C-alpha cells in the first residue's frame, strides 16, 4: 500500500496494483480498476515514485508484461 493525501489533507492508503490510470484535471485524479475515482493532493511524479518504492520493497523489479 502507498500513502497518499486527499485534497482535504486526510491521509489514506491505496493498493497501487489496482490503479488503472492517472490524469491531471488539474488535481490528480486516480481511476481504479473498479471504475472508482480518487482525487489526491500528490503530484503524478510523487505517486509514481511511491509505486516504484513499494514494488521494490516487494521485490518486483521488472515491468510486468
């Protein structure tokens, strides 16, 4: 799980394996595989860095095919 911040500053944890896409509208909107969307304060680069760090901790080194 990665730690993110909602627009109101509330901290929550998200399973990055369930992310389908991310868009800046202008705030970062994360669309989950379920179709639900979450708007966060975090920048796209910050989320990507958190995902890379999380996957590294799990030992996932290669891009999945």
